[in-house]
C-alpha cells in the first residue's frame, strides 16, 4: 500500500475555516451601483450599491448616501469588520493576497502528517469559497523517521505527481523573482497529539523558536532525547544549531542518550553553572568542554566566562597555543594576565597575539612568543616591520627632504615643513584620522608634496595636513583632524605661505 494513501482526508470547508481562524490579511468591501434590490416591485426603485464583504462573505444591498459614498466606507455595514472599499471590477486585487498555510494532522496509529498549501484569495467569490488552496508538500512522521513528498502546478503542465524527496525540511512557497510568501501554521493541541509519535516533541515551542521546525521534528522522531533539551531550558541551542553551530552542538549533546543524565557530556555541577550563566550559548558550552579536557578549565564561573570570551572572538584558541609552543592551560593564564595589564578584553588580546605571531613568522624573527608585555612587544615589532616594508622609500624620502628644505617656513606662531619619512606619514594619517599615508609613494616620486602644519608651541602635535601641487605650487588640500575644514588661523597662514613660496620660487628661477 502506498504511504501517501494513508494520509487522512481533510474537508475543504474545514480547511478554509482553519485558515480564516489563523490568517489575518486585508479585507475588501466590493461595491457597484444598482437601481435597487429584489424588493423593487414592492418598495419601488431605490438608488444604492450591490456589495460583497470578503470578511463575512455576505452579498447585500446598501442604499446610497450622497454624503458618504461607498468609497469612504471603513467598516462593513453588516459584520462591522474593518475593510478596504473597492469597485466591483477590481476583484483582481484579491489574487495578490497569497501565503503558505501549514497544518499538522493526526494520522493512523501514532502517525502525524504535516501538510503545506499554497493559498490565495478566491477572485470569483460567487463560487462560495473564500480561498483557493493547493497542497504542494506533505511530510509523514513515524517512530524512527520521516518522509517528505512534493508536487507542483503550472499553467502549461498542470499538476505533477507526488515526488518523494530525500531531505525533510520546511518547503516554503517561493514565487517569481525570489519572493517568498509568508508562512502560517495550524498546530494541534496536546489532546490531539496524545499517543502520537510527536506527543512529547514540544511542538509549540519548536514552531515558536526554530526557523525550520519541520526538520527538527524529523530529528525528534529519530532521537527522542531532544525533548530533554527543552525541559532543561536549552531549546535555543537547537536554533543555534540551525545557524551553523552543528559541530559544537554534537560535541556537547549526545543524541543517542536513553537517560536524561546522559544527554549532555557535562557533570551536574557544570550543567547548573551553564544554566545560571546568562549567555550559555552552545558554542560557549562546547568550548568549555574542550578547555576542561585540555586541563585549562574547571567547574567554576571564571572558566565559563573565559570560554564565552574566546568562543565569541571566533579565533582558534588551541591553534594559538600550538603556535606559541605552550599548553592551553598556560595560554589561558597568559591571556588573563595580559588582559589585566592592558585593560583589553580577552578577544582583543587574542587578536593582538595572533597578529604578533604572524609578524614573527613573516619576518622570520626568533622572538619570544609569549612576551612579558604583549602590547609593547607588538608595537616594537610593528615599527620594525614598517621600516622593512618602507625600505625602498626611505632613500627617496631622504632625497626629497633635501630638495624641499626651502619649503620650510615659520610665521605667526606656526610653522610648516615637508614630511620627513614613510613612518612619519603613516603616523600622521593615524593621528589625523585621514588617508595621507596613501600619498607616500606619490610624495617619494615627486608627484605630490606633503607638508605638516604645526603650532610653534606644540611642534610634535598634529594640527593640519597639507598637499601641494609640485608643478604649480598651489594648495590641493589643507585639512584638520578627520578631514575637517581648515581653521581661519590656518587659512590665513596658508594664504601668506603660498605668496611666500611663489616669491622664493621666482627668485630661485632667476638665480
């Protein structure tokens, strides 16, 4: 016997009633002018509207009120529902109301069926049904597993035969150009599921929490131990598993457990701590388990906090320990010490340590891989690497420094001079929060002139960054911090400075 034949019948009227019970959407009051109703021969002709309300499904006649025409109606005069008035000929607007409706239905024995429908409002409401529903997917849940079938319809090929699929998941209604219809679910109550294979599946919680509850139910009938996750208030781990943390989930959860005590690979004390921890994500629990097995954690809150911080940093803590030539236990103590010393988070310390190790590898330096002061060691190594990287520019900068010496000038409590080295132009960009470091090669090759404008009483403090055109000696740019407009004081200085260097330039050309 074909399994599809076991699917119970579902009365179409009952289906429409369930849809109307759950789904809320825009309702219309269609109207058209008429000269009366069926009592004309008794009461005489009466000017009015023939109306149909999609909310209550009633056809009726309403006398015309010139002070309030039908297009100004906000509620149905019969059922009082809120409606959108629309002319009779505009019934095509109903076809724009489309959604997917899913229903769980009890089958034979312990079987449960999940059925999915493509639903659109009926344009020809004279037929008597408000909705047009086409069943496009079915899932049969049985003890030990689940099976899914799908079919489709088109104007050209019609309705295809049911086709069995290998995976079990929620099949959504995807329309043209990637548009996906909204999903609505009708779930049975506890009495309807009593005695079925989903009796203890925590169906309502799954549909409220998970993006794909259909796939979860398929996992549940295979591994009933998932029920205990909900009862331990850890159902959100299933949501995190959907979001790409399946590896961590399986590391901490034993799906084949037959007793609640064997579900999690944790002791009771550890489980209590994790449930009390405000951010007990599955990644945190899995990281704690790895740390404990490596001898770097014990059943206390400090270990959980550390596990949460390194799992949130998305860095491989154990790979860093291997690169540093130490154990995870020693590396944890080192990170805690460096975090306290610098005031940075564990994640920031991990990033800095990884960058420091990368620098050692790039420069092939034989340095201490766990320096006493990581932040200071990283800064020293970064400066050394910058010098090596800018080695080809250093000679050009020295030559430019001699050639542009005549551009130095002091006036009105301010002075200006060319940039001195590649390191200085990088530092200027960092202090001024601008992109001047990108002009280093242009300055070295003579395609640009970068100058630093300072106050005479604060010669080491960044103030304004200036770029000159080397051909015309005109100012291309003069900005303050974060590319802010130059101050009036700096503008006056620059005006005098440009006149000064043009005068010197004429003298140099005639000399």
